[in-house]
C-alpha cells in the first residue's frame, strides 16, 4: 500500500466513524472512551505496527506515523498504542498465549483499569530488594506483601506486580512478574496522603491474594527482565509527557510567569531578584535546548547522551523555582488556600518538586545511572549482588 | 538593512546556509586534527612561555584551512562561512587551549572590507578590536576620537600585543589605528593562553565604517568565546572522567565512588547545557532571529559558568596530581576564569538576559 492510499483509507475511515468521544481525565482506571477505542482496535488502527493477528496491520514505523498524524489531525484518540500503551506492550511481549488472547484486546480498548505494584516500603531505590512473596499453589500463586506509590489502585482491575518467587537465589534472579487481579479479598487499597496534601497514590496491602497460573509474564524467576522492558516503555511515555505532574490549576509555571510574578510583587527592580529569576529561566531554557539538540542528534544518527540529563535538570529547576517564588512573595508565602493562589502555587511547587527529584528514581540514583551508563564509570560494589536473598534478609 | 550593515555571511543570499552537516563535521575534524598535531599540551606550554603568546606558523596553517577568514566573504578571499561554523571551530580551539587570535579575527571580519579583509583571511594581518564607549566592557578605557586623531588607553584588549592594526569600535563609528599610532603593553595575565594588552593610542585614525556594524562584531566575539568555553568544559570533563576510571584507591577505581560519580554527572549536565547554549546562539545569530540578544546573553553566562565549574571540580576530582603545575587541569581552570571575565562577567550577562526577556514579554 502506498503512503497516499494509506492516508486516504485512514481519513475515510475517520470521516465515517469519528463523532467525538468523552475526554479522559484519569490516567489509570477504565477508560470512558472504551466504545470508541474498541472500534479503533477492531479496525486495526490501535496498534498498526503490530501483526494482524494482534489487532495490528504490520505497518512500518513510517507508515504507522502517517496513521498517527491522520488521527491527530482529526483529534481522534486511540492509535499509536504500539508505542504508548505500557500495559498492552508488556502483555504482548511477555504474557502467556491464553492470557494474551484475553487481556490484549481489553487493554487496547481501555476496558480494564491497570496499576503498577513495584515499590515497597523497604524497596525504593533498591527495587530488586522486594519482599512481597508469591508462593506456588494448585492452579496459581498466593501473594502476601505490601506495595506503595501505586496510582489508580482503587479503580484497577489488574496490577502489574513484581513478587519474590525464589528466596534461595540473589535478589535480581528470584523475582517474577504477574498481572494480579485487584478485585478480590486479600487486596486492600488505602489512599496515601502526600506532602502536598493531595492523594494521587495508594498503599496496597496484599494478604494471601490469588493469581491464576496463566497470569505469569515471562519465565518464573525472570521478572526483573520483564520489568526492564516495562520500565523502558514507561520512561518513553513519561518522556513524551510534560514533567512535574501538576494539577490543572497549578500549571502556571514557565518563563513569562516567573517574570510576571516578580513584577507583580514589585521586586523586578531588585538586582538580586533579577539574577535569581534570570538563572531559573535560563535553566529552563537550557533544558529545552538540550532536549531539542538530543532529538536533532538522534535524527542524524549520532547517539545522544543528553536525554538522560532532563530529569536531573528538571529537579533543580523545580526546586529553585519554588525557592525563588517563595522569596518573591515574602510573608504572603506563609498562607495557603483558594484565596491565596500565588502562595498556593509557590508552596505547592516547593513541595511537589520532590515528585521529580525522588519519583521514578531519586536524583542520586539518576546520577549513578548517568555516571555508569553515559560516562562509563564503574559500578559501586554491591554487597548483596551474589548472595541468596534469604541470607540478605537474615543479615538485616 | 543596507548592504554595508549586513553581516558578511548575509551579503550573498546563498551564503546564509553554506555548509551541510557533513561539510561542517569535515571542517571540525580537519581543525581537530591540525590542533591535535600542532597544539598539543607541549605546544600550549611552549606558547605560554613565549613573549608574544602567539604561534604564527600554526596561525598561517589555520588560515590555509580557511579558518582565519571564515567570516570574510569569498569576494575578499575568505571562506564566507557563518556563526554556526565559527562556533563549531571555536569548540575545538577551546578544547585544545589554542592561543590563536580567533576571537579578535572573527570580530575584525565583521568590520573590515577589501584589501584588509583579504590580509586578515590570509593570516597576514592580525587585528585587535577595542570596544569603546557603551561597548567598553572593562569600564576602564578612555580613548577619545576627534578630528581624525585618537588618544588614550584601551584596556584589556585581546591579542593587542601582536596586533598589526587596531580597530576602535564605538557607537559613532569604527576607526582603524595603524601600527605606528599605538603602542601595546602586554599584560601579566593569569591565563597565559589568552594574552591581553593595554593599547596606548596617540595618532591619526581612519574611519572605516559607521557604528551600526559594531553590535554584530561584538556578538560574534561573544559567540566565539562561548564556543571556546563549551569546548573547554567538555574536554576537561572528558579527561577528568578518564582519570576517575583509571585511578584506583581503596582497591577500586575512584569513579566507582558516588562522591566522584555524582560530581561527574552534574558536570555532564553543565557541559552539555553550555554546548546547547553556544550552538543555539550561533543558530539565532545566523538566522538573525528576534531573540538573538537573549540567546547570546544566555550563552555568555551559561558557558562561562559551566566552564568554571567543570574546570574547578575537575581539579578537585583529580586530587593532588592536579595541584601540580605539570598537570594540565589548571590550564583549563585558568582559561575558564579568564573567559568568565572577558567581555563582561556572568552577573552582567544574566542582567542582559533578563532585559531581553522583559523586552519580549
């Protein structure tokens, strides 16, 4: 099929079918656009790079991008899931045949809600040290443990879970990856109140919950590898989205905004304030120039080390902008609530900056990654790397 | 814009985007090879110890590669290139600690025409540029031009000690001062790779163009310095990381310690940001974009600050070995510190940056 024929087909299909759909507001949970998404899936547009037997069309990346641009032009959602749908990509790559048949179509249509069950109170930066256990029983596994920092757990049908299935081997090798049904006795979801006084995350207490045999992804004990592909998808999706997770009302950050706040506060003539404001705006600009250069370099085929720097750069930007905004406001920053939106913004930013500097790998872990993967510096020796995890637990 | 006001690379429409990505890479590689061969650390130290601080043979070779005349139009025997190519070449000069008078030459190319431009491109004429009045970044120059004569001192002029010709660049015009109308006092500079001189001027001057071309010349000088700093920052980080991989203490490479590794990661962010800022400024200048003043100011302080930080922390990360004269780390630190003052310090350029933002908002 030529590019023109493809474009004509997609455009015609959209003209015949697309009538608008409700907006999605939650990233997790069942999708209100499910009816439309099912239509997109059945027509083969949801994941056009995938093979036909998996709802795709076996298109090249270039042709799939044509489909994406047609959908974007019509403002119709649902295509490009072969790049963006973390859950469906992970399932397609690693789920058992039986489970794949059941779950992949549901995931493409957003018919099931999903959440991530990775971090634990005792396994944050050292994620491979998880202690949630999955023990083999007739027809599946029994799971007991505690997970944390789970978005959307209260509306999820399944959680992508990592749990320890073998305690006699070193930590990375005894982990398995599951799709755990969330709506069952033994799964208790409790909202987690954040320092920003919001609740975007949950704690999940798991007590003897059941996972059927076919819900294991990858090999038993091969969960760490499955997790790496899932994390890679997650990072690429996060990379496309704006960093910093702000609520809609709190989105007023940016170059002009900080300058404007300084002006409003009557401090734009203070030379020290001008230096601070200039520096924060400069860091922001440098970060977007870095991103632009990285993309250009990738296009030219040179590998780029710059992409890995964005998260670290953004941590500094957000923390410093929080500090500068607070200083601009002076005593006003002591207040909060809807009557004091500027203080609300400054304080929110100052606290929510940790979302970026801790979430998804702390700045310190990020520096390790940059040091080791980009600058090729040797790894820190790990005392528990080649030790059976049961011995590590006993030693603590 | 009249023909005379245009920057050289704009005098001919076909010159604005003269080089493809591949051609630029080839140019950079040929400069890199020549500098690796002729501007190695031993050469740098030899030139540092010399009276003039200038390697004329190497400069002629660079001129042969078209580097001295890169901003001179092809009509005048130059290469007719633009800011993007200049910045790229300056990264190499900075990385190699070259003392070639490239910043002065690039600035002069913006102001000279005809036979003098030809001689500049050939590497035969060394021209120093002294910004005066509102452009005087030192605040210490007191040259007065009146009735076809100039008198006074222009301070901290790069390459003034080897200049055959001085251009006084003021708002009201640009004046050429011939060799017999000035004397140069070479300054005892802290960074021996970048020589500066006080120029004592007393004699006739020739008005060569009006003041409208001065801003362009200063922009090119600032850009060239930013490129030098970005290249230097990346190089100092590179050899520091190499050392951290090899140097062993407590039975392991020091780069495996997070105390060192985290410094390296932070420096990579600084060095890459400086590179982005310098290259962006080059593109903005080449495209004559509306926010080129902001882009230049950003590059000026981002590159200066990044280079100082990389060079400073580079010494720290090496430990004792870098406290010795024999080790090259301090040469970069000296160069970083001199660049951070030349043409105005970071405080000045942050202020100019916010002024550009205010003008836009």
